[in-house]
């Protein structure tokens, strides 16, 4: 009888260990992907900032020399680069928000199911206890 008990304890521990490892692996993958996306967005924002700085320097040079900013090909090219980078940033941010709302992973589903079961057990116990008090 003791062997049955300890073998059950051992299998429960092994099951818990496997579920924990699976959950941690899934969570780590999710965090890694989110971090990669955030870093890409950061890189592009940094590029846009550099281009804006360059645009300011070009504008200053042109205006300082008495030229017209509207007619400068360099200014127009820089503005186009900035627009392309901003579009890319918007696309990456849209992708990041879409993937954030994806379905739960199998490990998360198991955890959510356990929480629901535990909550049902707790509420069921409280109702029984409450029924005894009112009698």
C-alpha cells in the first residue's frame, strides 16, 4: 500500500515538473518574440530620429545659404526616407498588437482550466458550509 502511495506521489511530481517546464518554455518563447519585435521597432525609431536630425541640418544649411527648402532634392529624399521608416514602424506596431491578442498556448489553457476547477471546488464548499449555518 505504501508503494502505491509513493508511486502516485512520484508520478504527480513528475507530471507537475513536466507541466512547469512546458509552461516556462512557452512563456520564454513568447517573451523572446515580443522582445525581438520591440527591438525592431526601437531600431526603426532610432533610424527615423537620425533622419530627422539630418533633415534639420540640411534645412539649416539651405536656409543659412539663402536657398529654398522646397526646391531641395536632398530635403525631399530625406523626407521620403522618414515617411518610409514611419510606415514600417506602424506596420511593426500593428503586428505586435495583433500577436499580443493571439490564442492561449496549450500550457496556458491547462492552467486556466485548473484555476476554474479550483474555483468551482471552493464555491461548492462554501455553499455547503453556508447551508449548514442557516439550518
